[in-house]
């Protein structure tokens, strides 16, 4: 607690590397990445599948987890997804069949 990512990497390189490379590990008793992605995915799958829209305001880490889950990407993909603060991501579909909608139209 209270350390920057760089400080943790310098103090405990083996634990830091394990955290980045093994989605099932949690060196200091935290939540493993795989469990986090699954938890966010379970939340996503319990949203109403009706015609209505849901807006979720979330931290970038939650958005990354939702994208990895929705796209059925390997957990390591989480570290390669950049989500900028105040950005918009649109997922459409239903449990087990999510789609990422990219808005590339010029305005």
C-alpha cells in the first residue's frame, strides 16, 4: 500500500512479474486478474437484456476487464488495452455474445 507501481517493481521484482504474467496469482493476497475479469464479466452478464440502454461510469481498469471478458480475449490482453479517462466504450449484445462497437464516423 502507498507505493507506486515502479516502487513495487523495484522492491519485489519476482512478485511483480508473477502478477503481470500469471492471471491466477495474487502475490500479496489481492484479487487475481482472472478473478477480477470474471467478476466484471459476471456483472456485465447480469445487466438487463431488454431494449433499454445502460450507462456505466467506471474506472479504466474495470473497462479493460469488461472488454477482455466481452471479447473472450486471453487475460494477458488486459495489460495491452489502453482506456483513457472519460472515454466512451460501447458493448452491445447479451450474456455470452458481446460485441465491441467502435464509432469511427467523422463528426
